[in-house]
């Protein structure tokens, strides 16, 4: 078996420093500045309107210009007849709404397939809003093939007779290829066949009969390209990946049992080309096989239903067509077993997901997150192109902007194309509906900016082995001739050998002439002309050979100089290597010394750790003892707390019982005192003390007063009969009082006027309910009769504040009618008492009730004696003027 050429294992590179990256960027910019540059080819395709009733905001003027009318003009075009303002955008070519898929392919993609065969890289991507026809343009449907299947069809028809056998070229998983020998390729083909029969791997999904949709997509017969190098062998590899949520997934991955796809990473190979690490590269030999693999990956592509598009792409899909070609040997039968002679070209077809607004699509949840990632990646693409344009337009002196390729996977993957590693083309898909006006304007601005970006023209270096062009065809013709001779039965045909190496031919052999004819002179002249032609041709061939020899000699001299320079560099590198070895030996000695010191430190550390463990063990024991003591303390504390609570409850109950008994006694005493006070007040209010029978004692009188009551203490409008019964207790009528009519009623139309008699410094209530008297006059002392009779006073109110049995403030309003008397004065008849009491929501039995005398003194702003008689006199003196309305009553008291 022949040795197989394989690529040596490469160690993953470490990230380069920012300074080296900047230097490399400047170096590439200098190299690209010296090359010819081409702008990005931007094409525009207008989608037909879905309904005749839809309004359009765009108009195709010619094959390169499209006009956009303002949205406000479209809405008011029926009202205005004047000139309308429009914006014109110029593209490389504008496709009308009725343009066919073949028209788009011939103008856009066919030159890219030509570049692919010539060994150049190309990038084509569709850009536009959602629902504008990007996927239809790229892939098409069962009736109308898109750009991708047409590219595959044209490519396979071009290289149909020049394809290498399967597995002659094999990917090395590092974006390169290696050449297998015939024996190794045969083993790989046998392994594939076994897998297909066993139904394992990706081959299990393939059917014998072709899919009707795939067959319809491969039905057109394009004209093959004429730029093919017939002395090379070709193989086609395809990859299909998608960028979903800024992550790369391989749609052709053989996941097996695992259903979910694994995220891939983007790396840079030895030639500084970006590629997806670990991506599946499938070798295909026909269009049907390639489309079948594409359909298998299409089933895994993430699609979604939105308001604007029923089948909306939720990710960016990248379909790479890689054409691998290598020269044949001198016989034109086998590939040269040298991987350095391999030429790899790539055509990347990118279907970008459409930009969309969440306000229109009404996306939520996962769909909203997908739309955000799509918009972010498209914004990164736009930013990269803007920075490229700015770096190309500014003078070379200022520092160029750093282009953020790594901010998005889609820009990171195609970084080489924008740096000048291939041709870039873009199809802008437009939906001319007026509803998409704002989104279309953003797409137009992006397309206009993209056309200003210049891409350096790549010049691929094909290997030149110095072999005769056309050797493969010559060998094929020679074999056909040998077969024909064998069929004719000529035995010498088997011994014939063909040599299609470097042969210089002077033309056909001399013709055979006979010199004994009369036309000898003429034939001699013809032979002389033929000889002169051969001599001239030989002279040209010798001149050409001399030029080639001179070039070869110069090349040898250059190689000699380079060899001498390399030897000098090798000697210097050997000296440096020797120094480095000595330095490494010294460092190894230091390492050994440090290792010994580290061993000593490790021993010391182990001792210290043992000591720490012992101390920690002792500390844990002390902590346990302390915790036990704390637990005992807690138990004692709970025990004493329980005893204390029991004793407290017991004392509280005893105290409550005593307090209730004391409160009952005090209430009884206060009731007796209040009754006595009422009795004394009524006695003092009358002018003469009524004469009582001797047999009736003061206690009996008190009991009678308790049953009857007085007029000044009536509650809630007591009837006149009750007041009569109360006044009938006394036997002797009062003398000196002015006559008054108790049934006197004033006119109600005049309204009631109140005279409020209250203390000078009342206790603040702070309650929500406040005493309110309409049309009132407040006084603190009644010193003159005019204050009662003047101003048309009809009502009288006496405000009193005292503490109840619980110690809460109780406010009483004694209300009565002011009745005029015959003496010119006035008499107050009390008919109602209102009580406003405040109580605490929390019962506090230990609260002490303040004495009645103290509260009354504080309420009326003075100090009162502690005796009951003094309190009675004070009340009588204050109520005298209010009841009778005469100031001379005060002197009688």
C-alpha cells in the first residue's frame, strides 16, 4: 500500500495579544491597499403585491434605480395634485416583481459559481424584513428553484466528467483536506456502504427513490461553464449550519440518540480562515444527493409562526459549498499525493433572518427573545460594514477603528470575506407594501451604505507543477486509440506508451516527395518554404527556451541567496537555542532547589495542620461544655420564669378582686355624694328653703329626691309632667321669683341662638366627634344679665368635664331653653343632657380615678376645697346666674 499524506496534528493556538492583532490588521490593510478593490455587489428584488388593493410605497424606475415615496404623501395623494417628493436608490441591478428565479440566478449567482470553479471564495446573503421573500429567493419551492439548487446544478454539470472518486479528498477537521491513496479511499467507500446497509448514521435517512420535490428542483439543464481546468480533479463538500440566539448549530450533525444539537464554536485555522470547529462536511457527487442532504438539515432548522409570516425563519442559515481541486500526475489519471497542491474554494449562501418589530409581530416569550437576537446580529453586521467604510474613507494616518466582528457569530464567521478573501454580494429583498415603509427605509439605507464598502480582490495561487496542459485529455485519447487498435487485432498496440511531459514539437513530419518527376523544382520550392517555417518555429522555441532558462537561472540564484540567508539565520538560531538550553538548565537547577524548599515547607505545614486539628478538637470540647452550661441556664431560667408567671397571675387576680371591691365602694360613695350634691343644689337655687315635716328626716328627703329628680338633671327632654312632679316635693312655693311661661315658644323662622357657658381652660378632647352648636356665643363667666337676655339668645348650654369611674374624661352638655320673665330677666329651663365619653380599647385595672373635685377645679380654672359643702357652693354659685339670669343672686350666696 502507498503511503497516505496526512496533515500533522495541530495544537490549539492561544489567543494572540491585542498588539499582535493590531499589527496583523495593519499588515492586512497594507496588503489590501496594494490590491485592486471591488465594491460589494448589492442587488434589489421587489416582491409582488399579494393583493391588488394593497398600497405600494416603491416604484421601479429602471433596471438599476428604485424610487421610494414618503408615507405621508401616499396617504394624501388623492388630495394633493402637486409634485411629490421621492427618494431614489441605485443598485447594481433591480429585479422587477415579475422577474423569474432564472433571471436572479443568471445576474447574481452564476458569476459566483464561476469564481468557485476558478478557486475563488464568494459570499452571497439575502437581507430584508420578515416576509419579504428572502428564503424564497435563496431556496425556492417545488415549482420555482432558488439560487442554491441552481448553483449546485450548474456546478455538477460543469465538473461532471472531472470528479474524483469518493473519499480521495477527506476533511482533516481543521478546515483543510488531506489526500488519501486509492487503497484508503476504497476502504472508506466500503465502510460507507456497510453503514448504508446497516442503516446507521446519516446514510440511514436516504431513500432509493428520489424525493419529487428534489427531483423537480434538479430538472433544469443549465449550460456548463467553460472555465474548468481539465487537468484537475474535483470534489464537492457541503456544510449546513444555523446561527440561533447567537449560537452556532450543525444541522447535518449525526446526533444519534441525542435529539438536541450541540453548540459549535468558531475558530481560525493555520491560514487565518474562520471556520466552525467540528462541523459535519458531507461529500456529494450529484445534485440529488446534495439536495437530499439539504432537506435533511432543513428539517432541523428552526422555523416559527408570527403575525407577519406563517413560516418565519428564526435563525440565520449558512449553506457552504466547498469545491476541492488538485492537479493530476503526468499521466492525468491520479491526483498528485501532496496536500500542498490542494486548492479549496468556497461559496457561502446565507439566508439572514428578517428584522422585525415586536410591536407589529406581537411576539412574546421565546419568539420575543429570538427576535431580539436576530435584530442584534443584524445591527452588528451593519456596524461592521459602517466601520469598514469609515476606515476606507479616512486618510491612512489616523488609527482605524476596531471592527467588532466578535460581537456576533454571523460577522465573526465571515470576517475573512470583508478583509479581502473573496467576493461579497447581497440581495436586498423588499416588500413594497405601505405597512412595511419604515422597515424598508432602514433596509434601503443599509444597502446604500453597503455599496460604499470596498473589498480587496483575491488572487488565488494555483499550484504550477510544470506539467503539460491537456495531458489528461491526451491520455484519454491515447487510451481510446489503443483500445481501437486492440479491437483491430494489432499486437504492437500493447507496447505503445504515451509521454505527455514537456515536449517541444516543430510540427508534422516532412512530406514524402519523389525527385524524379518533372515537378521537382516546384516541390523543392515547397520543401524550402516548409523548412523555413520549421526553422522559424525552432528559432521561436529556442528563444522561448532561452527566456525560460534565464528565468530558471534567476530563480536558482534567488533560491541560493535565500538558502544562504536561511543558513545564516539557522546559525544564529542555533546560538540562541544553545543559550536558551543553558538558561533552561539553570532554571531547572533553581526549580530543583525550590522543590526541596517546598518539600520542607510542606512538612512544616503538615505539622502546623496537625497542631491546628488538636487545638480545634480542644476548642470543640470547650464549646460543648459551654453549650451544656448554657442549656442548664436556659432550663433554670424557664423554670423561674414559669414560677414567676404563676405568682404574677395569682397576685394579679387578688389585686383585681380587691380593686373591684374598692371600686364598688367608691362608686357607692360617689353616688351618695352626687345625690346629696343635687339636693343641696336644688335647695340653694330656691329662694326659701321649703318647710318639711318634722317627721320627715333628711334621709327620707334624699330618698324622695332619688325617686323624683330635679329639673336641672333631666335626661333627653323630660316631659312637663315629670318636672311638675319633681317641683311638687316642696310644700312652700317660692317667693320673689319673676313669673315665667314655661310653654313660651319663639318664632322658628328667626333661628336658635345659643349661649355656650364653658370653662376658661377646657381639657382638649382630641376626638372625631366634637360638640357643634350653630350660631353660638361662648362665655366663661356670666357676670351680667345682658349676656343672657341680649342678642336674642334662645338656648343655653353648660359644658362640664369630669372623670368617670375608670378615670376617663367625660364631657357633659347641659342644654336648656331661655324663657323671658315678667321682671325683664330670663329663666333657663334645662331639658336635655348630652354625654361625650372616651374609653381606652385596652382595659387597665390599675388606673386610678382622679377625684371629682380636682377635675372640676382644673376644668373651670380654679382651686376648690376638698369638702363636699365647698363643691356644692361652687356649683350653686356658677349655676345661679344661668338659672335665674339675675346678677344679685351671687350676693345672696
